[in-house]
C-alpha cells in the first residue's frame, strides 16, 4: 500500500471517520490527479462527511453548494445585490452623477453577492474543498454549467471582467442516486460508491461516534438496523439514523433493547408513517427476536 | 493501458481517451505491488457506475495476469459471445450508434431529418418491430441493453425540447435596473421568461401473468428516461398494489427485475379497479396537473369494472394526462372488448401499445405536456 494512502486513512480515522482502502485510495487519487470526485450511495451513509474530513485533513476551507430542483447559475455563481443597488441609486438621486458614474459604482465589489462556485475560486491562501451536495437534486443544465466552470476555472462577470481561479479547488460531488447523472459528468469525475457498512464496521462507527454507549447495546442496535434494512421500507435508514438512535438510547441511559424502548424511540430511525405501521405490525406478530438475531 | 481501456470498451464500459491518460497518471500515484490498490484506483477512474464494477473486475483480473499466461489472457479478452440466432441488428456494435440515430429520427414527432441510409438501420427496424415475447431468454439481455441506450438518447431530446415560455412572468430585476439607471423610479420593467417546469411520471404496471415481460421493458425504458422528468414514481399491481420506486433507484437493473418477480402474485388474477383505489387512497398527492399517469395492462380484470371506471376517473380529473398502454394492441385484430378495458377506454387521453421497441420509441413522443 502506498504510504500516502495509508496516511490518508490514518488522518481520516483521526478525524473520527471510519474508513477503508477504496475511500482512501479515491481521495488520494482525486487530490493528486486534481479530478472531481463523485460519491454515490444511499442516504445517510457518510458521503458528505468525506468532503468535510478532506477539508480538515488538508487544513483548508470547506465551501458547500447545496443543490436543489431549479438551481440556476445565479444561485451557483453570483448575483448582484439588487436591493442595495436600488437604495444606492435612490440615495444619490440628487448628487448630480452621470449614468456611467452611477453604473460603475453599483456594479462593483461591495454590491456583488458571491455564491459558492465563485467563492471557491477566489480563495486567497490555498485551494479549498468545494462540496457540491446532492447534485442529483438539480438537473442536467446545472450539471453542464458546473462542468464548464470545472474545466475553465474562470468566470466572466460582464460588468467586472474575467475572474481566473486563484487556486482551483478540490471538488467533491455527492448524489443519492434519485436521478441518473449525465454521462458528461461521470466521465469527468473519479467515482466512489459507498454502500451500507457491514456489521463490524457499523459497530465501530457507533462506538467511535457515541462513546458513552455500552458494547452490548451498540451490537444490538447494529444488528437491529441491519434487519431493518432488509425489510421493504419506503425510507431505508442509513448510518446517520443508527447514530441518532444510539445517541437517543445513550441519553436515556438504556443498556439493552426491549419492545417498550424500541417502540418509544423508533421515530429516530423510521421517518415514514407507512414504514412505522409496517414495523409495528411486524413486531406485534413476531416480537423483537428475529430482528436481533444474527442472519 | 491503452489495450486495457480497449478491452473495457469491448465489454461495454464507456471509456474515452481521457480515461486512458487519467489511468496512467493514477498508476503513478499507486503502489504497483499492491494489486487491490491498483484495482481500486483504476476502478475509480474507469467505472462510473456500481453496475459496471463486476464487468470491470472481470476484465481487470483477466488482463493483468502474469505474462506467461498470454493465451488465456487473449481468450478472456474476447467479447462475450452472442447467441447464434441473435437478430442481425444486434450484432454490429460499431455501426449501431449511427443506426440508432437514424432509426430514432423516424420516430420523432416533430419530423426529424431524413433517415441516414445506413444498412443496419433497417435491420434495427426489424428488431424493433418484433414483439418482446418473441425473443428467446438469452436475447433479452441484449434487448434490455438496447432499450436503455435508446431511452437515454430520448431523454436528452425531451430535455432539449423544453423551450422558455414567451409569456410574461416574473420581473427581471437585473435588466430592469439597467434600464432605469438615469431615473430614480423603476418605470421601465423587464420581464423574466418563466422556466418551463418538468413533468412528473407515475407508472402503474400490471405484473400478472404475461404482462410481466412487458412491464419489465417499460420499466427499463422509463428508468433510463428519468433524467428528463422531475420525478418518476412506479407501482406494480396484480391483486395488490406495490410501490417499487425506491427499488429502481440505488440498485442495478438486474436486481430490480429480479425483485419484480418477488412482487408478483400468481393467484387470483388482476384486480385493476381495486389496485387503482389503493393508489388513490395511499398516494393522493402524487397526481397533479403536471403529472402524466401511465397504466400498463391488458385489461383482463377479475375485479369490478365500475370500480375501475370510477377510480380511473378520479385520477383523470387530477392528472395532466392519462395514458393506457396495452401490449395486445400490437395485434392488429385486437378489439378492447373485455369489461375492464371497455370501461377504461373512454377515460384515457391516449391508448397505445407497448409491445416492442418501436412502440416505446413512439411513446416517448407523448411524454411532454
């Protein structure tokens, strides 16, 4: 194993992220090859965490672009602060300025709202980590726009001029796979798939992130979550839910699972009314036993 | 590395020259003595989907074996053998791309360019005109792959067709401001053209008996069209209704199709009306003016046709468009005489077949509001 990759693994673990060789290798290649890293996986398995840990590892800023349906260039790149501009015009109505003087004034730095992509390319000290979160929630147009920025690393603002990137950022994109991403984006990126962790890994994660929980309970919780994921649920719970539940149980000073406790706290794990109904029916029929059993 | 990339390409992975350079650069960063590390690293470069991982691993293992096993390597690199009686149109990988383009022009409702005179196109037409049920099981894999390819291209075309509306919409502040710099008041208003919103699809697929095969193709097709729609919700039904949307997301197509078999219910026949009622009761919010509802069923119903009519009417009132797909329509002598079908027919906006690739291609034309 390459020394750098081993070091990355150590650094990630030191930042409280339980990792493995594929993750560390992809992070290593992405930073060295300067290619964007596309991370896909189910909800709540720790994709966003990787970007945060990368930023901590590299000792740099994390700039986050949260994607949503209808995300457009203005929200990604920049927008003029219209209200401020209008106020400025009003205040200087009687000052006798010419139109071009006024224009130069209001289309300048203090009136520019920098959005994440622009922020990412204008960092002063060192390249930041640019996290494009849930890129599957935006659309193909937004993707092509991003790809353009990622290839040229410069942005043209008509009123100001062309801004070249000071330090091209490390780009990490995450996707929950609710939509097929475009081929163009896939070709441009390195690819990492994060699956649900296996039993041992998930127990390690719980013990690392919720140190106050006891061993037995941690194992019970993990076994339980594994069984849940095999049920036909509308919203399959991820590792994030495991941790939420572990925190809740620890706060209640629980040391083992029983029906009453599970019934009270299931809301930390299942977030859909139909799922909860199905779960309760299942427990009413066969109790907790099968859910806690080793498969 | 170039040969490795070529091998991957032969096995269906979309590999570009840029991947090759990245592959070489990646090797510089990896411990070449550690086989797993090299595999993981190259996989991150070359495989863009979890479905491709298995293929990548196979090619990787075959390719990077010791030099003394040259013969075995050569054998392993041969592309997967197609069944002897594969229809001619499916074999020519090289000209397939051209053929696909030409063939799709023929299905474009806007009337595309004249079809290019590529011989493979007519063979493709022959394949596309054959009912799905006439293919042998080992040919189906190839057919699925083709369906996917076609759907992806159509998705791009559907996205492009959405043009901004010419009607006035919200005020465009930026341009308004520019137009009023010399005055204190905002008199001259400029408008922003409204972005056309994306359509939502709801699929209700009959998976009882023989309908199963057609459902699979339709699902495959629409799965790949996903990018053109804001949301695709899928349900299967025979006696009961099951929501399978989430299965279509994070899994491979193979697994989706396998799960569909688990959902199937052989006993009791189809109860269309009851299933529609369950849909209306359980997911009322899914259907609105921006939604296209597609029902795939042959109309053989053991339930109550009046219930079918009333539930379908409820859907029709709320939906932007209701399409009923019946594979039996592929048979020219078919008449919708069963009670179920007769009850449903007057309530749908479009009644079409879905029994072969040509029908699916034509369907894509109706998927815009």
